């Protein structure tokens, strides 16, 4: 088995690993595509602590090549996506079906070997069948689409409501599309003009370049002075959290969905006086099947978010390039067949 493994900050090596045995409830897959994700960048740059050595790569699409003797619902040749989270299926969160919030969860590419390798053995319960009409590269966005669906659900976003999205991250751009699908009105803001242009091309018609315009004034004007019913705080670098409470109407709903990397603080006085509902959201909920559905129906478009495709042995160079130029690439796909 060929793999790219990380041994320390900036130290990634090609390695030949022994084949893994296929347990009775497991499936062996030949990995077709994987992607470089934010957590891979953080680990490579030494900004996220993990146990080395580790195979990075949080997402993958694969072809089933072997199934364990107790596996009934998959067979050789099935195309599948793997959940980025390996849940214990025993704790109270798992018992309630909230596998992404499992108290003992392992995450591929972070606390469990990920997918920068040619073959992987994974639990059958973590697999999702992919319809033919979804391209392998598109499936690299399932986690972000599922997270966006989770946010919309938690906020109870309704038709015609405004949703101010602070941060044109990949999830932020996808969330704007999901909001449009739900007939809500996204207002997407960022200081990266190129990211806003990508969103505009997806049909997100209200964007705010915060280096040029005042987001408060724009939302005031778009909502006739009523301000937004909902707001989602995705990225800390755009503006302080405290300022975003001004974007909301009284009894507005706010979701905070940053990756938890940096300390997050705010003056909550405006949140109290406006009687805001504030939700912390860090996962996908049970939304991977819905995300597959949205991709299959072309309700969400992701292809323009792909910056480039590399081979497995080019992954270390890609990670180095991304650490030197963090805003140059949106999503880098790894094609295992090239
Ligand atoms: Zn669990």
C-alpha cells in the first residue's frame, strides 16, 4: 500500500505500508480521489497537534474491492464516499444518531490514518453509496454541504429570510447556495474579492467586499432597515464577532461555526438587548445523505471551487505551496489514478 505520511511539521514522506486485513464488518476500498483540507494544512504547518506519524487526508471517494463476511449492503465495484468521522456507535450521542458528535469519535486524517494512500479498510457503517451522476471530485465537498444543511436546519431558516454570512470560506460559499435553494436571501461578505466573485458566479447576488463597503449599511439597505433575521459567523479574520450582532434584527438567530482554532470572544451586551438566539455548530448532523442528494440534483455547484488536481506524490509540494500562499487555492484535489 502506497501512502504519504507526515512525521512532523513540514515533514511528509512517501511510504510503502503492509496491506490491512479486512475485518468482518469492514470494506476495503481502492481510493480514487481525495482532497487537501484545512485540517491537513494546519497539521502540516504545526498549528494543530496530532500523534505522528499520520496519514493525512480527511475525505475520499473509493471503489469497493473487498467486503468483510458480515457486510451485506456493499459489494465489489460500488462507488462510495467515506464519512470523515469514525463514530463509536456506543455512546449517548451515537445512540441518538448524532454520529458526528460522538464522544469517542476518531477523525480520518487527524486522529486516525486518513486517505493519502491507494487503499483503505473502513467500517461499512461509515460508507455512503454515490450515484453515478456525482463526479468523484464533487464528492470531496460532501462534508461542507452537509454542514451547510445542518446550519440552515439549526437556524430554522425560512423562505424570504435574509442570512448574513460572514466569511466566504468553502462552507460559506456553499451555505449561500443552500440558502438560495431554500428560497432565502444570502448576503455573503469577505475581504477576499476573488472568493466573492466565485460566489457571484454561483448566483449569490448580494456580496459585500468588506475592504470597500460597510456591511451594516448594505444589510440595512437590503432589508429596508429591518436587518437580517439570521447571521452565520464562519471566519474570524473578516471582522470581530461583536460587530456582527448589529447585522441582526431583534430576536434574530445567529450561528457560530468557526473551526475553533483561535480563541473566540465577544461583548454579548447587544446579543442580550436584542434577545438573540445563538447556536454553536461544529458538524454535519445527519446530513450526508441530503448532501449527496443536493449534489446529484445539481442544487449545489462545487466544480469552480476546485483550484487544481495533483497526484499522490505531489501532495507534499502542494501542502508547502498552500502554506506559502494560503489564499491562492480554494480546494486541491488528489487524483490517485494519475
Ligand atoms: Zn459514539
